[in-house]
């Protein structure tokens, strides 16, 4: 109810630009250009945490971009999910273009309509979601999926990662402390194990600073992949019948949610087309984690001719 009321307020009484504060606009043209106008770049934090996948970012986490992300996350400016999702979609596309040969094969299968790109958001803590009234990364990921499909790339969001234990607030922790804080903190929910084998997986987050969150998310997804691969070698392909109803149920719910991302001004007005069913057809039970993508990354993580 709160999200619906916030959307209505944004439509009737547009407040100020989330980036610079200009009146009567969700995000002004100049701030949109800062967010999505620059070339998407691969980013690497220093030091780079073990297990961090290839990460691409749409923008620097500074100035107008930082203000817009914080307005969406902490102040409930939900209409910003639209432009933030467009920026994230650009980072996803760049990551897929730079992917290795096996990932490219998964992309070709997606373009053939067999399997969508699976956007897996890094989860926020339950306490933070309750305090904010929404899950900002998931909301941005849903908007990114809409943008990717609009550009002809089948995509869907799988919110299958969850925290298995409480973690401390990351603010104020250095890179080593963040790694220790998050070590073993994430897991794939049981219903998500089957879903993750339905297409190339891209981990997504709103911001990357030290890379600890993405590295832990990658570890959790890889752990599932190892278990599925071992099961496949032992027993053959995983039957899909038991998971079909769960897949359809989650797909229907996410399709409805994607229609409610951002303000009505940011929506396409069309119901998202039905995507391929994850886990169906020729799934071999192995998770294909391709890369990671974020809206913004800390300025010192931008890779500039660095090996």
C-alpha cells in the first residue's frame, strides 16, 4: 500500500530531481545523462576480493548518481527505479558482451527464446527492507529486466538469494572487515536451486564499493552449481515436474511486480511478455553464472588501462 501511495504522489505531485534537486522532475535530463550517458566500464575494487566475478558499472558512485541512489534507497523516491533500472540494464548488456565463450553460448540460447537472462539481486537485510518499506536493489533489477526485454533481450528477475544469518552494518567497515562480516552469510533459497539453471545468471546490485557483497553472492550461487553438477553426474538430468508450479507461481508474481516499478510515467504501459520457463526443456542442472552488474561503483574501482 505504501509503495502504491508513493507512486501516486510522484505522478500527481512530482517533487524534485533525485540527482540535483531541480524542481518538478523525477530526474532531470542532465542527471540522466550523468547516470546513463557515459560508457559502461568494467570495475575492480582494490583490493579485489577472492571469487569476485567480472563486474560492469554504468556510472561513478559520486555526486548526482550517489544522490539519486540514496534518494531511491533511503528516502523512498520509488520513481527513480525506472532510470536507475535503465542504467543497470546497460551494465548488464556490457557484461554479457564481454562474457567468455560459454557465456556467449548461453546468450545465444536466450536470444533463441529458450532461456532468459536471469538477474539475481544481492539481497538487502530483512531489517533494512522493513525500515525502508521496499527492497531497492530488487526494485531496480525489475526495472532493468523491463528495459532489457524492451531492447529484445529476454530477461527476468530471480530473487533467490537470502541471508542465512544476521550481519553487521557494513558502513564504517574496511574491505577486510566487510569480507569477514559477509563470509557465508548468503544462501540460495531451496525454491531457487532449480530456477538458477534456467539461463545465464547475472548478479546485480545498486552499488559496488569493496565488492564483498557481490563476492559472497557469487560464492552462494557457485555452491549451488557445484551441488547440481554433482547430482547431474550421479543421477542424470534433474526432473522438472516437481518445480513447474513453483516456477509458474513466481513468474506470475514477478510479472505483476514489474508493472509496479517506478512511477506510472516511467512504465511502458504494456504487460511484460511471458518468458521461457526456467528449469524446463534441456536444462543440464548446471548454473551458468556469467558476470555481475551494478548501477554505480566507487571511483577508485574504475578500471583504467589496468591489468
